[in-house]
C-alpha cells in the first residue's frame, strides 16, 4: 500500500475508547472554558456600571501586559506540577474571575476580573495543548491530534455562534446573566478537567525531568531545548504569521475595514457571525488538507491565502469584502490546528513542553503588540489600503525566509516535525 494511502487509512481509524473519551473531555473543556458569554456586551456593561472609556481601555491594556508576564511562570507550573492540574487551576480561576463583576461592579472589580482571566488563560494556554499531545503520544494515537484540536476549536466557535445572539435577551431578564453564565461554563470546564486521566512524565531525550527545578532553571532548560531543536524556532516564526494576521484582522482591522466600505455598524455582527461560521467549518476539516500536503507547506500556503485575501479587499466593494473575509476566516480555521501540531511535534521529549508553548505565545503577542502600533499609525494617516497591501507583502517575505531556513535544515538531515513527509 502506498505511503500516502496508508496515512489516509490510519487517520480514518476510530481511536480507542479511552482516547476517544479524553478527546471528548478536551472538547468539552475547550468549549466551556472559552465560552465568554459577556464578550459582545462587556463594553456597554462596564459603561452602565459607571466606568469611563479611559478606565475601560486602561483595564484592557493591563490585561494584555499581565497575560504576557504570566505566560512563563504558568508554563513552569504546568511543567512542574502537571498540565492536567494546571488546566484545573485555570478553570477554577476562570470561575472565580467571572463572579467578581457580579459581586463588585466597579473599576476595582473589573480590574480584578480581567487580571483573574489573564491568570486563568495563561495557566491553560500551553497546558491544554501540551496535555492532549502528550496523552495521545503516550497512547500511540498521534495521528488523531490535529483533528482533535480542529474539532475542539470548531465546537467552541459554533457554541459562540449559538450563544452570543442570546446575550442581549438574557441581560433584559437578569442584568448580570452574562457573567453568571460564563462562571457556570467555567465550572463545567473544571468538571471536564477533573475527569481527565493523569499521564506519565515525558521520558528520554537530552533533558530529563527535574521536578525541583526553580523558575529560572526551568526557563534556562527550555531555552536550551529551543536551541537544540533546530526546526522549532523557524516553525514558531512561521506560526507568528497565522496568529498575527488572525488577531489583527479580527480585533484591530475588522471594524475599520467594514466602515471603510460604508457598511452600517448594525450589520457588523452579522459579518462577524459569518466569519465565525467559516472559521468553524475550516477548523473541523483539517483531515483532507493533511492528506494532500505536508504540515509546513499547508501552514505556508494558508498564511499566504490569509494575507492575499486581506489585500484583495482593497479592490472590492461591500459584498466582495465580506466574501474575502470569510475566505480569510476559513483559512485561519484550517491553519491553526495544523500549526499547533507542527510546534508540538517539533518539541523533543522534554518536561518543559508547556514552558516552550508559553514562549511561543509570548512571541506571538509581542509581535501583535508591535503590529498594533503600526496599524494605529496607518489608520491615523488614513492609509488602510496601503496597510493591507504592505501586510501581505511582509507576510510573504517572512514566509519565504522561513521556507529557505526549513529547506536548509531538511538538506542537513533535520526533519521539521515528527511524522511529516
């Protein structure tokens, strides 16, 4: 049987019952942990609580800074005490954080709320992906990882599509309902995390477990792994393109782009829903892509598609812009699970996996912070079209450099990822 056909057959095999149970628990955890019912209304909610715009956006700035600062220590906690325990701590912190605005709807209460969310999300950001990858690897079910990540992401997106339109109605029934429902969802994610089985510590490799390592030593060892895993750095840089394009488009450029096309604000929610549907469909359909090209090629191609679709909006009207944004979202949905698998597979057996994933998260958000400054400058100069074209050109150049580096590594006999052709 040809290699490609064997790979396709292997991916279609139903995972064992124990593996399927963990995948389903992970799906439940990801869906419930990330289901922030208050997301569509939190700005208005805080305004009604008496906060000014400067206070609201000041809290947001503190949130992003806190997230970055917490990434390394929480990655260390996950590596030292176990990814499953870190997921449980994160879910508990998320539950408590979403009750704070109910107990204290004030500036201090909302500041504590967002700091609690930053803590919860940083605890989970590297730990959940590391846990799923390590568990499937331990059970010899690596081939199911990408689809499991994609399905979990897709289910979370579909949940938002279903739940977010209900928030306005629920607020009329009970004003604090969005925060109470978010806390209940987080409590459900804690139940899923508590039901996950323990996994053995990683064995082998050049970096044996050191349970008594301190934070600085764990960071030093993680950097050492990053230096010896030669393909890991370039793959992280490749992932920056996906994360930055998705984040900047969906957060910073979404409304300015639609306003540039004279699309009424009342219709922006419908466009965001359409994009979310496209992203959910893409996230759930990664299998067919992996059967046609390698992971590194897929992420490169999809990143280029994302960049070019943004640039294409400069040449179209309202309908064309909406269609291109949906193509952008579908490409992002396809790319993310594949890119997660590339990073995890490039990390050798090590007790510092969650720390390394936290390093990647810091790099992604650091680049986003710099790009956001550039976005502000372009928009202030009324040069949105130039920004989109320059972003496309910059992305393509970055991916070209990464492709050259990975090509040289392959010629030197360094495989970018385990199990990739």
